[in-house]
């Protein structure tokens, strides 16, 4: 039990090299992606309602039942829907080498809010992003982010970096011919930025999004080849970062899939 509760905290996740997944939807995602959880803990009711999911887990998964009170004590949510999983971090998809970045990367500068981060990761997966580079900010493997991402963290290769590490990766990506694109709010970027639909989205791209309060760090923004903005009314200074991500990321998908 204390082992499961320790997974609510970064230190526990680091020491155990594992993460805690809560709820039926994440069990379905684990099965769909063919991942190998270490442990499934479920109430007798859940067990009875989901024999097909239990049957679809790898044989090596330890299966345990627990009364709802025990499950609730181990979970990070107030009312977990009857099931928890422990997944070794080694199951998560691995990023490509720094010298060979994929053709569509989302890079996040100090994203703080777990809900924003999870929502962004879900949109990134929907938009065909191949890797996410995270400079500092919220831990993407914390239960809140995992839930908000609807399981996208299980499918997207994530690279956690400090600010210097992200600058180095951006430099390496540019040397490999990727365009680095900074996103800026209309007022600040109006002079230098183009509306996002004018960008050449067919080029291999690293898209940079900034911190909720401070926006993109100066040094990161200075590394960009292009600046794009989502024009909107001056009645608001900016959009929520996860809201801004949707039109930007999905524009590339729209162009690629348009007849
Ligand atoms: C809440 S905004 C940060 C606001 C901050 N005061 C600033 O000046 O950048 C967080 C991030 O969302 C993205 N963003 C928000 N509104 C945007 C817009 N209209 N166009 C492009 N990106 C936007 C940018 O990546 C920005 O760094």
C-alpha cells in the first residue's frame, strides 16, 4: 500500500521507476498499446465487470483484489473507479537519439499546470506529434497529468530536459534541417510573427510553446527560425496554452490529410 502511495510523488516514481495508472480507461489503453504492467489492483465489483480486460493483460501481471476502501487509500483520486495499475517506466516509448529528431516535435517551456500539460499531450498525440520535449515544469508522469492526457503519456515519447538541454536539442534539430517555430501572443509578436496558417507546415518542425505566465523564454525564442501567432481580439492578452496548442498542432494534420 505505501509503495502505491509513494507513486503519487516524484521521488517514489524515481525510486521505483514506475508510475500509477488509475481507472478503467487507462487499463484499456495499456491493453490496446500492448504494455506490460507489473500489478493490477481492483475491487471485486470491477473484477466481475471487466473479465475481458483482465484476460487481455500479459500473464506476468500480478493480479490482486482489494476492498474499495483499500483501493481508495492507494489512489490519488477521491473516487477511483475500482482499478489501479502499476506500470514500469521502462514500458514507455523511447525517444529517438538527439542527433536524429523526428519530423514533428512539440517542445514545452516550463509548463506548470498538470491539467494543461495533460490536455496538451492528448492534443499532441491526436495531431501526429512524434516526440515531446519538456524543459522543466510539471512532471508528465504524475497521476493528474496521466489522467488529463487520457493515456497519451503512454504512447508519446517524452524527453525531460533543463533549459540548457532544450537549447542544445533545438540547435541539433536545426542543424538537421528542422524548422524551429516559436509561438507568440499577438500583441508582443505582431511585428515579427505570421498567422499560423501561413507557415510551411510540410517542413519538419519543432513547435515551441511557452509557460502559462511568462510565455517563451527569451533565449529559446531567439533560437526560432519562424514565429507564428493565432490572431484574436485585443480584449484578451493571450489564450490558455492548451487552447492555443489545438489549432496550431492540428493545422499540420489538416494540411496532411486534406484531399
Ligand atoms: C498564456 S500564454 C503566455 C502569456 C505571456 N504573458 C506572454 O506574453 O507570452 C502561454 C503560451 O501559450 C501560447 N499562446 C497563447 N496565446 C497565443 C496566441 N494567440 N498565439 C500563439 N500562441 C499563443 C504561447 O506559446 C504562449 O507562450
